[in-house]
């Protein structure tokens, strides 16, 4: 075992320098999911570097504070601080090809196969198929303003979870749609299979307009300035175990207000909810004591989760 002394040499760590001669600290740095590319943002430029050869492409874009690769690493997204403009809407989110060519500007919510891109637009959701299509294939109309979209990422269930063998992730994904409060009505988070949102392919030169599909998975709530969604790994297909335990896709989501009106916490008010895609459960996660919720995480088996919460000495709690 390697020594924990700060001056000790870790023999099993391989080190290789990809970037040399930096005269300033990068504002953001990110790897692509396949590990083939690394991107970092400086004050006036963004660099895309091949992790195998070290060759770099320079993007002349100042003020970038965050970066994100598309699932297949075909596109890099850059995020800048919003800038007020009286003449036009400033596009602070831009998309670039790996070669450094500007493609456009949007917030990326893309399926892992890069077949569809989802973009909130006021009360509507625009679906572009493929992601870089010049016009949306589908426009889904909703009653309230779309505050956020959260895509699930089904993963393989480990051995012993449902059988002696591991279970492959189901190919179907789910989307959580956060709709804000409207005229006294509560906000809500609704879950949909992605296929129900995409629908049938439409004409390439025409956008299909339709209402949001019906769902049995919806949770209403008040008081949410921020919202964080974490999906379990089970996928969207119900799996029956030998013990007849249902493992279906579920989403934990944490609501957070900037100010706690009760004055009990300077962290703001937090609440944790659980929603199942098949409609079998939706409700508030009842913790055994009051206090802010700091973080939460699913067990990879998708059977339970852990929550870190409480005042003073916080408590881990699983269910």
C-alpha cells in the first residue's frame, strides 16, 4: 500500500504531460467520455487536445467558464457568463466541432447515441433529430414554463442484484421535465420515456406540433429555486427478481430555495422527493430529523439510496 505521507512517491501512478507552458490557470477543464479528448478554457481561448498524440486545436473564444463534450465526443460545448444586450439576445452557449469550427449555440441535452437533442423554449420543448438539424423535428407544447430537462443514463446492474449475472442496461431512456409554478399552481416534475416524447419521425422540412404526452409519473411541489435530479441505474424496463422485487426507473430530486423563510437555516430550505416512472410511487422522502440536505446518492444496485443531512453533525441515512 502506498504511504499517505505528502512527500512519498506513489509507484503505481503513471504520469504523462499533455499540455506544457501554461502561463495562467485554466478556468475549466473536461475529458470526453471516451477519454480521447481533453479540453480546457483560458482567458481568451479554448484548447482541444488529443489525449493520445497531444495535438491541439485552438478556439478563439474569450470568457468561457465551463465546458462539456457531447456523449460521442463529436461536439464541444462552451459556456460563458450571460451578457446583457439591448439589441439582441447574447448566445452564451456555443457548440463547436472537434476541429474548432463554430456550429451554433444551445444548451446541450442529447441522447447518448446523438440521435436527438432536447431544448427548452419557454413553455415548449424543441426536439432536433439529428442534434445539429437546422429546424426542430418536434415541438411539444406545455402549460407552464420549462425550468429544466434531465435525461436518465441507464447502466448495467452489478452481479447479485437480480441474479447471479449482471444485467445489461435497458436501451430506453427517460426524461424528467421540471415545470415551474404558474398563477398559484405548484411546480411539478414529470417523467417520460424518451420514445413518447420523440414520437414518429416527421418530414425533414416541417416541424410537428403536439401536446406533451400523458404520464402517470408526476410530483407537484412548491418552493424550488434550484432542482437536482439523480436517476437510478435500473433503466426504464421493470425487472422481476427471483424475490419478486420490482426494479423500475426512479428519480430522486432535491429542491432548494435560496432563502429559508422560517429562519431555521442559512442554507435555504431543502426537500427530497422520489418518483417512479411507472407511477408506482411519488412522494416526499421522510427523514428522521430536521436540517438541510447536503447530498444524496443511489446505490448502484438501484434498490436503495443514501442521504447526508441534518444540523451540526450531519447523518448518513439509507432507504
